[in-house]
């Protein structure tokens, strides 16, 4: 088997490559194909499809989060690899070559995966409420070695209002360190940097110029290193990010129809999913609707099919047509119209918004919240407030970093739907031609397998 690296550049599309001097020149001497968007075009589902060669209906990852019907909880960003119910490419490789080894550097569902080496963000949650940056590695000793060589994993630069190139740079440096130490047969690297600016500013190349050039520099470092190691290189993305300026407050729509159950605690409102007649789990441009009361199913479906900012309302047959017919999927799956995306917001008065709405809290929110990338622009003292909270943290006091705005119109880009513009489709760049100008997401598995196992690569 040939030593292979797969570099996942989040949000990369042909619309961006022409603004990346190094990658543009690299691509001209290699083979580029686009990948047709799949539903849902979100991180966890697409990565799982690439690694297994199967659709969400088969591997079970129907989004970044879903509703657990047994314990009546909405669960987002879980990390156990056991959630992916299908063999991965490394399982197939080991059947052929017992000496095959694999490194997983921040691809999702990385914890307890049967990989040889891994890195994934994993903060320490202390009993006094503090969240301390850290990571989880395989083997566990790798964590201490990375800390000694590179410092602590930059968790607060990985997501949130201070997200920056530091996290992608750390992952790149950690990947090179791991490769030098262990020399795995296959390495998967996740570079999240473009996710931040493209969701904040959409396809605004002038505002995104700095970030685009930063990730181009990281790619130059990685590609130069792996070329020196005579490694086969695959560069790909999970989705492109299109302009999206219309937030659709799907749970507020359901609430106004009397379908949500809301509990008030300490004067703030909490969505009670288990007691609601129906509710939505919002995930970028996809929303899963779960019904506890089937009698309102037709009413809700008919109502949402007429909504101008909803392109598709997938029922049982619709889910089957789009390979989403899995038990974790909602009873209805909504796909946003162009320029639209779904918020998780369910309160009607910002004064009653839950305390976690104004902080970076990816687990407690009943849906994805891209507004976490902003500090509240309406508060002129927000940076001073953040600094004061950080001081309290350093002194060991409890604190609440409540600096996130509640204005979804700040977001200018999103993903998840079946984008029609090919310039915004995900891409795959390889040393040998893939045989198609446009691949299905399930085809990526075959491209990786051919690269890994082929004896003679044509450059």
C-alpha cells in the first residue's frame, strides 16, 4: 500500500482556489474534480460518507446532531466513533495488509475509533464550571508529546468568536509531528479555518482575503512536507459555502402554531423536546422535525411546503430518494431555499432567551448556532466584559462568557442544501485522474482506495 494523506479543507470550492496562489499552481499540475453535494452537506455526515462509501441511510450520521427518541434529548457534536454504523476504509485496508496503520487528525467521530493515532479537541470540564482547553489523543501519550512540542491545543481558536488560523496550524503541525514519529500508512487531516470567515461573510473575497491566504500557507507547508516523504496526496472538501442572508426561525414558526412545549426556569425559557407536539433540530440549511403528536403531521407539512424560504419538505419517500431514511432522521426533513438557513431560536422575547444562548455552548443548544462566531456588536463594552470574565477564570471563580449576540442576520454564508452552482461544490484534487469531472460523495471512498492501493500513480 502507498503512503497516503487526505487533507480536508473545509469550505473549499473552485470559487476560492483561484484566490489561493499556492493551491492554484498546485492544482494546475494535478487533477481536480467536483463532488456533487449530498444531503445533508454538513461535516459529520459527509466525512462519514467519504470514510465508509455509504449514504447516511446506511451509516446513520444524518447530521451534526439529532433527537434521541429514547432519552428524549437533542444531541449535537457527539464524538464516539461507534455512532458511525459502517466499516471505514481502514477496516478494509487492514484485511489486506495487517501492517497498515492510520492517523486521524481531527476528522469527526474520532474518539474510540479503531485507529492507531488520533487527535481531537476535548476540553476539561471542571467541577467548578470552568472549561479548560485540551485534546484527546491515541495513544494517550501523544497528547503530552504534542503539548511539549506545540503547546496546549488552541481550543478557543478552534471555534467561537476568537476562532483563527491557530487551530488549523496546530492540527497541521501535530500531523507532521505524528507522521515523523509513527510514519502511518494513511493520514486524515482536518483544516477548519475557512469555515469561520465563509459563514461570517459569505462569498466576499475581499473580506475573506486574509483567511484564504492563511490556509493557502498551511497547505503549502503540508503539501511540501508530504511530497518530500513521497506520499500520495488527496485534497478535498465536504461542501462549499454559499451566500445565505435569510435566517429561518423554524422553531418560532412551530411555537406560534402552539406546537412547542416551553418550560420557564429562573425567568428564562427552555425548549422541552419530549413534551412538544413537534420541534425542529436545526443544522445549517437542514432541519429535522420530530413529531411526538402524529395528529399534527399533515398540518405542519402542508404549512411548511408553502413557506417561501423552504425549498424541500421531505417525507418518508422524500427521505428515501435522498438516502436519509434512517431512524435518527426527523419525521420530516426540511431543506432551506437558496440564500436561507435555519436557526435553533425558539423564544419570542430575547429577555427570556436561555443563558446558554449568549455563550459558546455547542452541546446544550438544540441546534447549530453559527452566531457563536461573533461577539455582540451592539455592546460597546463586550471586549472589556470578555476580558473581565477571563480574569475571573484565571482567578478560579465561576464565570459566564455571555458575549454572543442573538442576531442571526449577522451570518452571511451557510451550507447543507443541494447547491446548484458548481463553482460552490466541494472539490477533490488528486495525483491521478478520478475518471469523472463530477463525483458522487460515495465515489470518494473509491478514489481514496485506488490511491492507497495502486502500484503506479500517474502524476
